[in-house]
């Protein structure tokens, strides 16, 4: 890599990120069923109907995995806690074995000097709650608050930071309007409710953790740069609607207690009555803001009902997800977030990375130079933002391991470390070695 630790402020945190359903393996150890198991079992939703039953078997190999995090020279590890592993039915009886696992995982991070960055919800809703309407049901804020309390009474004293929700746009819009993730709905009313309830749950969990005396509380947003596909007022409006739905709805809600008019135009008729009264709970003060950044979308107007926009292919080089590589978007978002939403609040890039095929060569080595270039290009934009005065305090590479990429199954490899799906053997890729040199040798490599 061109850049290394010496190019960043002394207290800048380098980390790597994963999520529970994508790596742990599920359906054992007393864990309850989740709506991702249900979604994956329904033909047509996931490539080859693959699910997270085994994933990377991290549940049994977490010590080896944390050794890899440590050996690379990372300062922090971002992980998530599975609701159904802690509360198999989503509420009520606690699965002691599940909570014990996260207790051991936390201690294993601390023993290695890694700062724990926890997320409470990275998408696997207990099926018992999904059956009661899941994110469409307002009660989810109370269920989520109770789950948060159960977990944080045990772990809260050892967390560096906590984000209640990973990527509210994916939880709400992608899952209830675009049908791309569990529960796979395509329904504007369900989606509108989820758009509000996901932030309500974030607010309730924040309130619960403040009540326990915790600090280090934030939220993790996925941001995607919205580019008008052509230079016309119609395309600009389509892009502005996309920006509103994807980015500004959640940041506006969480940091300003208001939703953008350009989105209310379409969603207001479907929101629960009295939603305005929730905005105080939704916008409690936070301690930091997390940004997951991967790509941009090029938006054209569409002859469809609101929001009447459609993505069209862009001209930039793409990753194996077919996502355009647009590093400057990260700079633009970091700057815009501080200017318009978060001011002096610390910002962390909580995810950034790329998928590739990443087959081992004849000698077993995995030469993922494309990933090294991707990290370098995005870290350069983080640097540029810091130089411009934006308080970016850390960067997390997605992901430590090749893992379960949701509806794409196991084909899309995002890891610094290759995982053989048969043997589950871990093999560090060239990007892992480059990252290690950049973080531990402090030199250009
Ligand atoms: C994020 N989109 O997901 C998630 O936090 C990870 O679990 C995931 O593995 C990673 O990015 C790579 O995909 C996203 O459709 C999934 O815009 C889909 C979208 C954005 C983020």
C-alpha cells in the first residue's frame, strides 16, 4: 500500500469489521431461528439458497480469527451480536450459552489489546419477532430496547463503542421495498413503517444504554453517492430523491430530528399516525457517527410510481458486486456529513472494501492487488478529509474474512483473509500482508 499508519494522526484507529450472521454459523448453541434462515430457505431469494448455518464457523474459531486481527496490527475489531443467539424467541428467556459467547469474544479482544466496536443489529431478526410483523410493528422499538438492556448489562462496561443498528436503509428500504433482503417485501406501506421504526428502535436502544450510564454510542449509516445520470432537471430530481431515501432520511432523523421533504412527499401517507412525536427519541445526542461507504449510483427518471427513479450503469471500473469504484464519494460524504449533520462529532468509516473472485493461484497465494488499490484510493480520500478539518477518527476494512454475502451467497469474497468453503481454512491474501506492513512497519511498502 502507498499509505501507512504514519500518514494518519497518532490516535487514528485502524480496524476491520465483520457481522455475526455472515461469519459465526447459526442454528446451534441454543440460538433461535432468524428471518434470514427463513428468507434463504425460500427458493429464488439467495444464490443456490445458501444460508448462514455454517458460514465461517467463527463461533468455534474466534480465537484464531482474533489472532489474525491482532497480527495484522489493527487497533479495533467491529463485530455484531446476534439477537436470536441471546434471545432465541427475540424476547423472554435468555440463552445463557449465547450471551457467554459474546462475553468470551469480548474478553478475547481485550486480551489482545483490540478495542471492541459492537453492533446490536446486523440484520438477523429472530423469526418469532418477524412473525409478529418485525420492523412493520411499532413494538419492535420496545423489543429491541429490552434486548439491548440484556446484552449491555453484561457487556456494556467493556465496549469501546456501540451502534444499535447497522445500515438502517438496508433494514428498511432494501428489505421492505426492493425485496433484496429478508423479509423480502415489495410494499411501500411496509417500507415506510420500517423506515420510521428502525430509527425509533435506534432511539430507544440509545435511551436504554444512556440509562445504564454508557457512552461511546453512535449509529452506522450506509451512504451511497447519488449521481444524476444526465444533465437534466429530471435526472437531478431523481438523484435527489435517491439521496433523500438512501442517505438523508436517516441522517436527518438521527441528527436533526427531521425527515427530508423530498422523501416525506412519498412516504408521509404511509407513516404511522403521530410519527412527529417520536422525533425527539429518534434524535438523542450521539457520541459518534459511522459511515459505511462502497459506491455511487447513477440515477435516471423512471416512468414508475414515486420515487420514479432507476439506476443506470455508470462508466467507472466496477467491483465483482458490479459496484462502481468512486473513492471521491467517500471524501464528499465525510465533508458533507460534518458540515450538514454532525459538526465536531467523531466520524468513523465503519466499512469500506471490495468484492472479487479471489481464487488461489497455483502456489496457493491469493494476489488481490485490486483490493490493495481500492483500500489505498479510499484511505487517500479519508486523508484528504482529515486535512480539510473533518474529524475522521478511524477506518474499518470490510471484511476480515470471506463470508456470507447475503442474497449473493458465498460467491462475493470481501475478505482480507480467504476462507476455503470446504475446509474452512483461513489463508491471508496479499491485501492482508500489505495491510500488516502498512500498520506495523509504518513504511511505504
Ligand atoms: C453492507 N446496497 O451491506 C453490510 O453492512 C455488510 O453486511 C455487507 O457484507 C457489505 O456491505 C458488502 O455488501 C450492503 O444494496 C448491502 O446498497 C447492500 C447495499 C449496501 C450495503
